[in-house]
C-alpha cells in the first residue's frame, strides 16, 4: 500500500473514495461540508436533517457522487463534538472507515484535512487505517478478497509546507502501525509454530534487519545464570526455555538504558494446575508482553529514537508432564530467593522474576515490564484499560501522560505492606500465589522483590491483549495494545 501526499483539491483529484472528517455540529458551520452541500445540490443538508448522519464519533455515510466530481465516492467520517476531539478520535474514525465495503473495494483513497490536521493527526489517521483493516489470514488455504486493501492512500495538503509536515506524519504512522501489527502477528502465531526457540530465531532475524544487538541464552546459559524460576516453569515441556536480550543504542554511547522486560510464555496450559479446556487455545497469546517488547525495540530502531533501550524476554512453555514443577515444590530464583510453588498457573511471575533480576546487570535508568500476568485485571478495569503499578511517582506520571496522548488507557494501583505480607511463605522466602483477592496487586508485590534500586513500572495487559468483538482500529483477535503506550513513553522520556 503506497501512502503519499497530494496538493489537489476535492473537485479535481480522481480517486475511488474521498474521506472527509466531520465534527458533530451543524453542517453549515463546516466550510468543507458547506462546499460539498452546494456541489451535491443540498445532499449534505438532507443527511443532517434526516438524522442519517450527525458527525458522531465513528459514524459514517457513503455518498456516490455520480457526475458531480471526479471522485467515485465521498465518505463522511464522524469525529464527535469538536471540543472533545483529539488524535485518537481521528485514529478511531480512520479505523472505522478502513473496514467499510466501500473502502475494501476502492483502488485508491484520499483523506482531506480539517482545521485540526497536523503531523501527529496524520500519523493517527494512518495508524487507524492500517490497524483497523489489519487481518491475519496466512493460515487459510485461500485468501479472502473481502480483506483486500487499497493500493494507494493519499493525504491531501493545502500547501507544500503542510505536505512536508504530513509526509513526516505518514512515515511515523506507518512505522508505529507496523510495530503493532508485528506484535499482533507474534501473538497470533500458534504454539506449535512459535516455540521459545522459534521466537528467539525471529528476534535474531529482526535484529539483523533493523541493526540492533541480539543475544540468546539457551538452556545451558540459563542454567549458568542460575535462573531457577524460569527453568522450573520450562521443565515440563519438550521445548526448552530461552532468554532473548536485545539492545538498541539510539542515545549517548555507553549511556544507561531503559530496560523493557516482556513475559514470553509461548503456550500456557496452566501446568499441573491445568486450565479448563474452554478458551485454552487463547493461551498461545501468553507471550504478548514479550512480543510487544520485541516489536517496541524494532519500532524504536525504525523511528530512530534517541534512547538506549534493552529488551529482556524470558521464553518458556508451561506444560504438564512427569517432569513438570508441582504445587508444593520450592525453587530458587537467580537472586537467590526461594519460592514455594502454590499454583503452577501463576508461572508468568516466575519467569519475570529471573528476568527482572537479570535487568540489574545493565545499570538501567528504569525498568518497565509488560505482561499478560493476571486474569484478576478484569475485576479492576474490565476489558477497557490497563492497570499498572510502580515504585516511582515520576515514572507513574510519565506512563499516565503517555496514555493520555496515545489513547491506550491506564490506571495506577497501589502496593501496600499488607499485599507484600500476603506473598510471604511459611517455608520459603516467597510463594508464587496468594489466591484470587487483589491478585493483580499481589502479583506485582511478588515482582517487586526482584527489582533493584531502579524506578520500576509493571504493566498488566492480561485483559486487553485479546479483542473478542472488534473496535474501530482493533479488529477481533490479538490487539498489540501496549506498544503505542511504550513508544509514546520512550519518545517523550524524562529523567525519573
């Protein structure tokens, strides 16, 4: 799909479909709609008066133009009330438009700017369009023509200066959307195709392509690092664990990195504490955090972010077998802390424990982990947002600010001493589960034991990694939510 800018106006540019963004207001107060209304002999006025279209967010209507203008169709895309419109409204509207049959059958699509259109808005439009129309169909024997996308996208500008600004927004939007799509693809791959070894191989290939460092710890090296918690999780599987360490150097040479840690359970059966069969297939996506970390580093490299970033991705399968770890077992983590296994299905925190301790080797500016860690998140924010926790108020504020800008919703939770007490074992230093109550917080209280003196944030994406219904730029399936949040955070990093 080619994406470019053009200085043509609506009447002259010949494309299959032209998209006009509209506020929820009287059409006569919008100069573009007023002009269209005159061209189409009052058709816009009739749409508003009949209630067929009012400019509400994610509302759309298709007008077939006949001989009025060169464009075959004009599509009105609602943004909502003008005083509430932000870049995510454009992202949503563009995502909604991307799935219309009129767009799927279009060879070329043009987007026309309004008074709020700038570089960041153009980036949001491109992100929404690419992500909304994203479909994974490579596992089907025949591709579905209904999933086709236009071969050409044009962002119309009103001046050369504006076109240059829009070009930068287009490039950013393409790269960010590409990162989210990479994260979605990784999470969608079934467990027989994306094993720990194959994930590591994929990471190595991407590192070569985008010119950042990559080191893989195999089972022998993991043993040498004394990562007993990770080894315990992986010991029930025929497929041995791996640890991927990736390094992007975009900042000062030798400067301290921001370390990202991502949970990489390539399939989670629950182990001996076996999950129910219903929806167990979804556990191929239990490596979403690891996929997001890999895709974030790829995206940072493509954007040329001025940061040093290290990604650590512990990878394992959690399977039942005669060798699998059992409830009641005690394992020793890399840090030397002993852990009583209460629930083998609370395995993510075990592999993160060793990875977070390993992060101390990099003398980080901050450590941020992201994981599908606890189903308990659905009792906190439902499926709408991401609960997160941390030990540094400045870092917590940075995450919240990044969320406000990018539209991936987060909300901070506390960790109290009462939660820390809940994770203590009577026969070991810690236990890996304290039961269902305040589960998201107690899991974080467990992880906190493996953080050094660094600022730290834990982002739990367990209830946003998979979309079951479909939203404007998030189709049904794996979401990649978390990548745009991290990129926004890294792009606007401040000392913590």
